[in-house]
C-alpha cells in the first residue's frame, strides 16, 4: 500500500493512500490493527485494500485493543475525550489471587504504612519452598507490571520496587504485592485520560496555563526510601541507596512515564536530579523523531520544550551557574546544556508539591498528596 514504517517504532506506519488526501496512521501488534485518518474516504480505501489480503473483521471505533478498554465521549462543543482502562484484566487478577471479597475502602494507596519495601528482609528457606514462592511472586508481579506500563501510572513506583526482588522474594515481598492488589480492588475503574478540550483541573493544580503541546516534568528521590530514619544510624545495603528517578510527559493526557533506579550512586540530590533531567531530554529527542515521522511535530511540540524540575541547584546547573561541587558531572551531562543552547529545551523550577513526577519516585507517606497527584494524572472511566 506504500505505508512507511517508523525507524524508532517499527509497529507504527504512515502513508498517503490517495493523492491530495490526508495521510493514514496505522499501528500493528501481531494480528491486531488500529488506524486513523482525518478523511473517511482514506479509511474506507484502506479497509478495501486490506480486505483483498485476507478475511479481516473491521470493528468500527476502537473499544478494546491489547486488553485495554477505550471509553469515548464526543462532547457537544466538538471536543473528544477518551479514557483507557484495564478493569476487566484487573478484576481477573483480583479473582485469581482470591481477593475478590476483600473490603477495599481502606486501601487508598498501594503502600503499606510503616513497611517500606526496601526494608523487607529476605528469608532462608528450603529450595522447594523458595521455588514455589518465587513462581507465585513472579506471576503476580508480571500482571502488576503490565498494568503499571499501560494504564496505571499510580502503580509504577511500587512495581519498580517489587521488581528488585523477583529472583529471591520473601513472604514479606509477596504480602506487599498482595497489598497492591487490594488497592486495585478499590480503584479498578481508574485509567489514563486524554482530551482535546482545555484541561482546567490540571491548570488549577499547576497555577499556570497548559497548552495542547508537550509538558515535561522530572524528579529524583535521593537516598533510601525509608527516609524517616537518620541515615547515620542505617546500614544501607549496596545499590539500594541509588536514587529513584522518573520523568513524566503529558500531551493532552499522560503520554509517557518512566522511572528506574539510577545506574550510579549520586553524591547529592542535585546530581540525582541532573541525571534524570538528562534522561528526560533524551526521550524528548526520541519523541521529536516519532512526531517528525508522523508529520505532527509542529502541532504537538513547541519550538522550545520546557522541563519542570523541583531542584533549584539542577535548574542553576542547566543555566551554566553550577556550584563547584557539581563540576565533576558537567562533561558527561553536557548534552543537556547543548540542547538548551540550541533552544530545544529549557529547564524551569517548579514547587515540589506541584511536580507530577513526584508520584513516581518514592513510597509516598502522604496519602492525601498521593491521591491528589493520582487524580490529576488519572481518571475514572465513568467520569470521562
């Protein structure tokens, strides 16, 4: 048909099927296909062409794709909203672990108060018991990981922390995973939400206007997850003190989120924030390539992309006014400043309580703040 595949996303295709008509965008995963064109004529031509290849069912407006449910709303003012959820998958998961009858009203976050995952001890057990526990844990973790990567960004941090113990989990780690399922039982209708209309709730929270272009935020949590204990009295395990870092990209809704432990142990909070800001810039450069391929770069990406960060030292560093103690990382992260010099990005400061990426970097003890951030990023399928 003359469709071109993206170099960065090989399952994504675009092409002009009818001269003078708008292009068509196609996403393919094995034998599932979604497609869109602003021209009904182009879509009909695509369907007719595809029908000559084999027996294909065309199911109209997408309602399910890869286990994700799409709930659409066509507003009277012409705008369109859609909520992506995995309620059916979540209900199956809850039932598979026998927690369908658990009262869910008390599980307002996926974290257990006072039981930080990084501090759960490992247990000595015989090989048979260990193998059985590991298999149960890995199976449950796989389901939680699928949710966290598709429609449940509120699970991302807890799932990342649980991931570190897949090879040698204890009963305490399995209990922490079950606790996440209990949280899901009361929030199974939540998902990510996209809308073409003005995002007044987000603007009210951030205290500044939000355009229909890319919004980026980065954050890092320096030090141990259990920060309530004085570091001097803690015997920190190796590698667990590496910062949790994350960035969040919004484009008419939560487009992308990424969190991970950093590959090095940062010696200051500023260094940790600089590393994650660098990762955010790298993703924005990749996003430019995808948007260029789709021909929508000028629509969705501003000439200068602003990354909001809540660490003033990081912001100062990006503007070439580092303190002496940060000079040792200037060379390895200099590409951030190069992209600032070329006006591709700009690093701005934001208050920590307003940084949406904060929900991805720590086991949040402040339940109210967790719920506030979650409800800014996510939406119930019944409230689209």
